């Protein structure tokens, strides 16, 4: 799809009071001229703000203009369709918005919206290493606009203060290469590779730590710590601990059985019988206590439900009573004025079956409130009855709960009494408790703790297995994406894609030489364009833009090259394979005027612009525009002149 062109038809700025200011432009070459301090630069700064500048308005242009004006409006042509943009910095809540055909859009979303209107793809590009942790930023309209609009301060380098990597991305987009170079598949591949490397590093670190901890634990349990740490080896260690626990428990039971027999032999038969009776009673009481505790819990739940139900009934009853009271208040309200003539209605004697307003006979009783009152009274009666029943149930449940709590308290007292009676027998048993029991219990505790650790290690091994599965899955996806990306990258021919562009740079420089002998003495310019960077190099082997730019390049050399760059960009307009929107704005530096007399200034600015005039007259440059801003431009033919005369200072 061919990129649409963007042309400025009109710029208007609106003050608080009084007449508004307006500039009108046409297709082709426009020259905005005026003496010093006539506000040429401020108009462009306001245009820059209109085109989605994120900076506060106070930083965008002069403070006097910020105070004087409330808004700026631009009428544009996008292809054959009109587009109106507005910024209102005095309206509350709209300071950070651009109005697009009256629709407010926040500045951060304006870029993608405008690019969509122009059929320019919205892309993300890597800043440096594609696999760095940084996310790929969006190549925004604001980045592209810095190549379209050459400000006064941008005549010393290709784009003032724009990083080389961003310049490279913009150039690739203009040349129609960026879709393949910075494809969504490439970004996905980068994200997948970063995730893959992160998982692999995490897995390796995790495995080393797991092996170290596992071997230490296995060594403590007298398990061979040199065997591989796998799920099977951990299961084997757990089985070994289980077997050890069973053996210790059997040993403990044997010791306790022997102890019980010895104790019972020492006790008299009477004491043995008493002990057994107390034990049985203790067990029964514990069972009863559990049952009663459950009943108490259920009863408390029922009580809460009934109390909530009673509250709901009372709320409903109160609501209906309020409704009834309101009905009694509004019952006697009647129409007091005729809806036709608005005169007061006079009371008259009309039959009860007639309308009191129009007098016509009706078949129903107008006093229909009686039926409503009866229904309300019935509802109130029903609710009162239900409320009484609910309160009775609440009382019954409260009595039941009190009884259960008393029964629980009685059982607790019985259990305390039995415990006091059994205490002498328990003390006697504890005195003769052998030390083997304590040793076995301590060993069982250690085994249980070790088993918990091994279970945790087993869980960690499962996590490690999951990591391996994730890595394998992502690795498979990376291979597929690499195939897609390599296919897209193989389709890029950097030299062929930039040949038309660099031809037009050299064509412009040749036209300069024809107008002004040997104004360009550096020979033909070539473009070294790769997937990582770019550089413009002269026949004299000097790098004038891009990576490794030489600081020894003269001001005049760069001054002639920069309009050649904009000329070549403009020549990409209306070509299907490129993405340039057909607009260029050149704000010539003040040094042109400061270092020259009027005649020199006129000649200097004119011969720089003349190639643009011829270019935009060509049939295939339809719907394109150049706006040049300076002090002279006298005698130029085939241009639209917009002259500023009012001096602000």
C-alpha cells in the first residue's frame, strides 16, 4: 500500500480576544519570509507542538505566545482527504491531547494514529544489541518528523541530538526496508532468545545449588552422596527413611508393651480395674464432647441465620410502612391547573363516577387507593406474623444453645476429675519409663525432618524438569522464528534499496554545481547501509553523516549535503516501495543572513531551493510540499510566498 502524502494547507492560532492569525500554503514549494523578529521560527515551533510534541507548551515556544494565544489549528491534506489537527493548552484536561477532526487523542497515542492515516507501518526497533534486556521502543512519528522538519539548529548534523541507532531506523523505514529488518517475528525472536538465555542461566544456577544442598543432606543421612541427584535417587532415599521409621516404631511398641505389662503386674488388681474404668470413661466423655462441640457449632450457625432473617423482615416491614405513609400523603393530590389553558380548576359537583377534571363518565372507581392500601395492610400483617415466628425461633435456639454449653461444661468438669484420679497412676508409669523411648522418639523426629527436606528436594527436581521442558519448548519456537526471520532478512538488498535515494542526493549536488560552479567539491556521495548502521561517504573518503562522522568536515560541505538529504527523501514520495509522506520543512539558519549582505543571502538561499522547485513540478511528485523559511528568496519563480511583516520586538 502506497504511503499517503501529508500537505499543510493552513495554520491558524487563536488569541483570547481579537482576530486570529493565519498562514495559507499550497502544494509545491512555499517560502515563508520576513525580516528578523517577525516570528517565522515561532510559527514553526507552534507547528512542531501541533504535530504531537510531548513537551509542555511552556517549553515548546515563546512564553509571550503561550500567554497570548489559547490554541493552534492546522488544516492538512492526507492524500486526497482533509485532516484537521488542534491543540488547546488553556482548556482544562486537554493540555496533553491532540484533537484529530475534533476527536481528542492523548499525545502518546497520536503517533500511531497519524502513521496509520499515512499508511506508514508502526514498528519497534532495537536500541543496540537486540538481545539486551531493554525493550524495543516504537519508531514514532516524532522521530520521523525530525528528518522531515530541519530546524535552524539542525544544520550542523544530519538530525540534531538524535541517536545514530534511531537515525538508522528512520532511514530504513523511509527506504521501505524496516518492515523486514524490524519485523514482528524478529522482535518475537529477540524476546524468545532473551527468555531462553535467562531460563538456561537460571536452570544452571538452580541445578548447582540443588546438587550442593542435596549432597550435604544425603551425606548427613549416611546415603551415598556421589550418586546422581535425580527423582529416583531421592525416592530411594525416602524409602530408606520410611523403612527406618517402621523399624523404630515397632521397637517403640515392643518397649511400651513390655513396660505396660510390668506396671500392671506391680499394681494391685483393684487399682488395675479402677485404671481401666477411668480410661474407658475418659474415652466416652471425649467422644461425647466432640459431638456436643459439633452441635454447638451448628446451633450457633442456625442462630445467626435466624437473627439475620429477623433483621431482614424488620427492614422490609419498615420499608412497606414508609410506602403506606407516603401513599397517604400523596393520596389527595389532584391536578390544580388545566393542562390546556393553565387556569385553576374550580370545584364543582360532579357524579362520583365522573372524572373531576373533564367530567366524562368512567367505569372504574377513581379511589383506587383502597385496593393498594388493602394490599399493603395484608403485607404488613404477614410480615408482622413472620417476625413474631422468627423471634420465637430465635428464643428456642438460644435456649438450646444454652443447654448444650451447660452440657459441655459438665463434661469438661468430669474430664478434669478423671484426670486428677489418673494422675498418681501416670506418675508411677512415667517414673519407670525407660530411656530407650526418648532416644527412639528423638530419632523418629530427625527422620521425619530429613524426609521433609527430601520431599522439598523432590519438588525442586520437578521444578527443574519443568524448566527443562520450558527451555526445550522455547528452543523449538526460536528455531522456527529464526527460519522466518532469516527469510525476511535474505530479501533485503541494502544497496539496491538505497540506490534511488543516493542517486537523488548526487543529482541535487550536481544541480548545485551547475547553478554555482564547484559549490560542491567532494565528488559523488555513497551510502554504506547495513542492518546495524549507516554512513554517507564522499569520493574524498570523508564521512559526512552516520557512524564515524569526521569532525574535520567543513561547515559549507555539510551545509550543502543536508538539503541534498532532504531533497532525496522528498523524491521517495508517491513510490509504493518507500514510506516518505511527501513533506519537507527547511528552516534556514540565521547565519545565512548574519554572514552575508542582502544580495549574497538572496543568491545563497535561492540556488539551494531551485532544485526543489524543479523536483516538485514533476508529474510523479503530485500532492507533495516543501516549506522553506528564511529572510530573502527574492526572484524565485513557481513558488507560493507567505510574507510576515509584523515585528514582535
